[in-house]
C-alpha cells in the first residue's frame, strides 16, 4: 500500500501541473527514489500507469532513478554509501551502522527521498 499511496500523490501532482500549464500531453515524467524509502520502482510505474489512464499523461514515458543511501558517521567521519537490507519488516527497527567503524552514530544525507524531478509536456 505504501507504493500505491506514493504513486497516487505523484499522479495528483502531475495532473495538477497538467491543468495549471494547460498541457495537451505529457511526454515524460522523471522520478528519483531513494533506496531507504523501500519503494518498488516497478510498483510505482504500474500504479502511475493506472492513475494516468484516460488522462493527458496516459502515454508518458516514466523514468525512475534509484538513489543509494548516503551517510555521514559522526564517530569516524565516514561519508559514503551503505548497503540496504531488503527485510522490510525488521529493517526500520535495526539501527544503521557505519560500514567503516561499526558505530550507529550516523546522519542520513541522501537515499531517503522520493522526488518528482521533471514533467515534460506538450502544449
């Protein structure tokens, strides 16, 4: 259901922009999804196509870019990526540890975003 509701919000924003810009057709939609969101790009694509049925965005090319998690460790100063576990039920309750020093004194600097980056339209 997480993918469904996020897709619904993205679709609403696209439709809002279509109406605001008086667009005839949506050519392309670009979305950036961080791995820490645990959103499934295939599910987002599927639901967007469902929501865009019979709208000017129906035939839009949907581009989804996954972004890795970026962290900063307050313990050792490590800046970089970490491996994300696919265990969706346990993951939120397990602290993220620095891959260099093992401490869980990290700040998330990226990879937790879901951004509608670009809507390419035809008027």
